[in-house]
């Protein structure tokens, strides 16, 4: 059986985030490994596919901080989207 693209993309993002050099840079900026892994696991299929595509666009040996930026945007965007949806649902009930 061929794995679904989104599952492959999610695994690919997890492998990149699990790199020692990236982990060290995140920890140097005060980001705990458990938080990053939790956010990667919480990515939607679309977000995992988008991050995987962005990994493809980075040059080999290029700027890993650009990828870190995209991961951090996803870490911020997911809760904002969820909070917005909850707020919208609460306002709609009134």
C-alpha cells in the first residue's frame, strides 16, 4: 500500500525538525523540543504539505532559519485559527 501524500509530508517535516542542528538552534531561542514536536504532530494535512513543499524550495545547505521561520509561523497560526473558530462559534450562538 502506498502511503498518502499528507502522511509522507508530515513524516518529512518531523524528520527535518528532529535534526540535531535545528534542535540546538530552537533550544538556544528558548523553544522546547516537546513543544515543537507537539506542534508538528498537530499540523493539518494541508500545513504539512505546505511545509514539505517549502523544504523542497530551500537550497541544499541553505538557510535553515527560513524553515524555522515557517515552522514558527505554523506554531502561531494553528492556535490563532482555532481560537478564531471557537470565538466565531460562541458569537454565533448569541
